[in-house]
């Protein structure tokens, strides 16, 4: 069984920054990609950013230029640096692990609130 442990969420003022971390452990399998999704109240879960094992990335248009995803393959950890945060970034952020030959794994979610 795989475990994903997220950290780094919290309350921040508009224009501020936060850094999310997600560490995978257990029966990880073969990683295809790691990423972050978010879900705001009353909305569907959406992709924020994703990084494939080879290093290629993709971002939601709404966060391009503000968020940066990175990973440490040796530690099976993915990070999301979030700058210039806006109130509309408020959501629960979920870590996602996509594996070859296995189903996706999800973290428990971490709350990010952007408010003055």
C-alpha cells in the first residue's frame, strides 16, 4: 500500500507564497508522474500542475507563471511553490501519484486559504 503525506498548506494573504510538499512511501511501484490537484467548494477537482518522471511539466492556465512544480526522485517527493497567490486559489490541494500498471494514489488533502 502507498502513502502520500502532504504538508505546507495554510492561510496566506493575497500576493503571498506557500510551498506544498508531498512524500510518497510504501509500495510505490513505478512512478509515471506526480502532481497536484485542487478542489474548491462547489467545484470539481482540477489539475493544478503535474511533473512526469522524466521532468516534463504541465500547468493549469490559471497558475502559469505563478506556481512551480518540482520533484526529488530519490525521495519520491513532489513540491509546489505557489507565489502571487490569489483568493481564487483557495481550495483543498491534493497530491496525486500516477503509476504504471497501478491505479492512482491520492493524498488526504491540505487546505490553502488566500484571504486578507
